[in-house]
C-alpha cells in the first residue's frame, strides 16, 4: 500500500464527500506518521517509518498563523471552507498544545469564517485525557474512530501502541451525549493467521 503524507500544517481545501469543502490542519510532522495506533489500513504508513526522522511538531503560534493566512486568502476569493478539519499524519490529539490550538481555531473561525464548522478526526484513544475531551466537546463535529466493539478484533485492526480497553473507549464515546460521529472501517480478512470480520461484530 502506498504511503500518503500531508506536507503542510494547513492544507487544501479539498472536496470531501461527507464534509464538503474541507480545509485541513495537520498537527503532526510533515515527514512521517506519529500516532498511538498503527492501523493495518493506514494511508500514512507505519509509526516506525516516521521514526527515521526526528519528529518536529508545528507550534501553537505556527498553526494559528498558517490558519489565519489561509482563511484570509480564501475570504478574498469569496470561497470559505464548509469545515476546518483536524486530520493529517497521525493522531491530532497527541499534540501537547491540542486544547489551546482548538481554542485558537474556534476564535479564527468566528473571525474569518463564522459559517464554517470545526471537525476533528481522532482515533478516540486519548479521550481519557481531560483537556482533550474538554476541547473536543467545544467543536462542531467529533469524528471518532471505533472499528470494532470486540477487543480481539480491535487489537488486530488498530494495533494500539499501548493497551486500551474497548469497553472503556465506548464509555468515553458515550460521554459526548450525541455530539459525536462514530467512524468505522468495515472489513474482513486474515492478519497473522487470525481471521476477522468486523462487518458483522459491531455492537
């Protein structure tokens, strides 16, 4: 599978079938993946590949400046994004300044693109961190991953870098009280000799 990485902190906009005109924000390095999962289907490759380079994360100020410049540019062309989406080369909530960056983004959205939504694509693993959960509850669209409700299948597909209980993860998703879109990749096959079919085991 070919590896696809975003080479900028603010990228796009791109046309998304589900989100519309989406302006992306990548809080991870531009030369490799940094994630708490190593999903078998990840377009960004493997974590070990990113470790060939010293990971350099954009600072809070760099993210704000890049986003403001892009929103100003788009406003001049009278084409503002439908959504500002945190995605990129791994898990955005790993950024140590994630909560403050969300606050900055909401302020810039209100100033330059008040009709735009703010969205985060996350693997859900860090919802136990209070600052992350609090920040996510401020935004318009939480698109949070749950590929399987079965622990064995979850571990096979998502390959978390440290143990995580699916039961606990589901409880944290429930804490959002409906302000959440659960993202699931339905698939079947064999990994390391173990057959799985998460298209039929969702709860």
